[in-house]
């Protein structure tokens, strides 16, 4: 994606972050036009462009297409004033602390970690403090996050080697931010079963007002609790077949609250952990890559089957070049293709043909159809000319070497996947857990290449450069380890065929 398009996407995201009321696509167009009219392409179609960008930024809003109107509700506005319950564990009561963990989902916007939340009781800020805890004591507070999110949260404030075998061992110590409830205990003396009700003051900034709620005050609210739980349960189940295996617990909850009646988010009769204990129809499912809610009495569809069923038709909004690369079976998208082009220029080359050779490496046949070849070459030449016109090697002095490191990892993955074709192993034959781990690394390299396609090196600090370099060093080792493990798994699955290859 060219830099101008990225700046346009950033301008739209700024609007979404700051939006306080329901809006339309035309509202977004007008807001961007008022600030940065130069970002629009000459081709026009501003509304279509914004619509494309919104598809990738849906964590900031909910669609509201009732009565044939196409409007959007900012999550910051929707969740303002929402209320939810939290119950302290025995560990927290003994230590007079509140461990945020996953408890703010989905009531806290993206980019705000639980440690950055601001809690107030009677207008007074609940002070945060650092605490060193064993991993095994913290897992329960992060169990609704996916494994990657859990690991990230536990290691965020501790300098740990993420590749070390015992980095997150049960008895490992990690530093976390918790909230000090010493003053709260002096005032209320919370007992087992007592809860706190948190009211969202700002979803965007992670600000919450806290009220104490004694269990005795809720002793006769059985009907309200049952109504709340049954309603939430049904709303979650309604969306399982559509978003379950590809979603997260946080997003499933967000959608259920949005689609359900207002009392779900205004009159919380139970905390979410209590709901899961109560429900006989909903359970939490997790593996090494994801965590989501599903039916108690059934297994979720295999991820490959779910993707095939729900994404048979490609999005019509993707570019023609992106479509064509999919048709050709390339394991490269347009952002990655652009990264190869920039690397060619950074290396003082000037050959589009050399770039094309790189992205087709390992393929026996480049183009099965002459018309496809002509179209691909034409679209590639257009993208190449656009990038060359705006390329400045001096501006790329920092991003260039980093991009080369990421491309090295990406090409290693690409060659390995094409090797699967040669030995007649389809992707759906691979163990899901191993392939999902491999795919997650692909998403990391894609995100980094998208970032490094931007030639503005002043946006990369020395710390960021060091972090990317270290991340690529670790990722390179992870790729090799996973390749070896998956090769062994393939041998075990297909011993006879493997020997003939």
C-alpha cells in the first residue's frame, strides 16, 4: 500500500477514534476532506475508499443498517455508561488488590492495556502499584484472552526471553500492574461473594467508576440474574455459527451486548465468570492460538472448513492485482509485493523482472494462462512505476535493512509452503495447531512489511529498530523450529508417500 493510502487510512482511523455520535460514510469523507483533502486519489470514489477502510477498522464501531440506512455507532458512544460486575478472588482479597487481566473486555478500547486503565471510587483514583506474582496465580485472570494475548500481558512489564522454555512456567515470576485496594478494604471490608460494579466513563481511554456491591444487597435478585444470564447466553449462541471460531471472547461479548437488550449492559446481574459457571449451554474453548465461546455439547468446526464455508466468495472490494495474485495461488499479497519492489530499489536494482522472479520462486509454472500473465505484468508495471516515482533511498536508510530482515523470514516461509505443493501435501492435512502457529508468524511479517513500506524513517525510533531486529531474530528461529516439527508431523502422517518423494 503506497504511503498516501496509509496516511488516508490513518486519517479515517483518527476520525473513528474521536467519533462521539452515530455517523455515516459521508461524515467520514467530509471530516477527512476538511483536514487533508490532498490524500484523496485522483480517481475519486471517496465513499467507496472509506467503505474499504472501515472494513478493516470495525473494532471502533458497530454497524447500524436498520431501516435501510447505513450508519455506524462508535463503540466509545455505545459503551459509555455501560456497567459490568467484577468479583474478587480469594487471592485478591488476601492481598487487597484488584488484578485487571481480562476483566475490562469488551469495555475498553484497542490500544489501552488493562494496566493503563483508570479506576475511581467516589471520585478518588484507585492507585495502581507494581506486584511480582507467579504465573500460575495469574492465569485465571487472563483466561478469556487468546494465548498470545495472555503471554503478551504477562510479559509486558517483565524483561523475559519469550523463547526461553521456562519463560512462562507456572512458577516463573512476572511483574504486573495491579490496583491497590487497601483503602477500599478499610472502607467496605469486602467479603466472599461481594462484587464491584464498574461503569464505563470512557471506552476509548479506559476510564471506569467503581461502586461496591455487597452480596446481601442482591440476595433476592434471582429472577434478574436468571433473566440476564439466559438473555446473554442466547445472544452468544445466535452468533456462534457466524463468528465463533474466527472471533475472540471479547468480540463475541461485544456483539452480544450490541445486539441484545439494553439491560444486558446497564443492569449486570452477574459477573462474566459467574455466567460461565451458570451456563449449561456455553463453554470456553481454547488452543495454542485462540480462545472463543462455543456450544457445550458440540465441537466447533475445523478452522479450515469454517474458512471455506464463510469465505468462498472473495471480497469485491479488494484490488484487481490482489485478486489476480489470489487466482495465481501466490502466497504474497500486495503489501508484500510492494516490499519486494522497495527492497529491489534499496539494493540499487532496477528490475521488475527480478522482483517477479522472487515472488514466484519455487514454482514450476509461473503463469498457467497467457491472459493472466499479460494482466499481471500490466498491473505490476503500474505499481512499480508508482513506487519508483516516490522512492527515496535516503529516506529508506533505516527501513531498508529492517525490511530485508523481514523479507528473509518471509521468503523462507514462502519456499517451505511451495515445497508442500511439490510433495503433494495440502494445507488442510497439516495439524491445525502447527499450521496456525506458522500462519501467525506470517501475519507478523505482513504487519512489519506494511509498516516498513512507509519511507518516513523518522517514525522509527532507535528502540523500535532494536525491537524489530530482535523480533526477527527470534522469529527466524521459531520458523525453523516449526518447519522441523511440521516436517516430522507430515512424515508421521504420510510415511509411505514421504519415502517416494
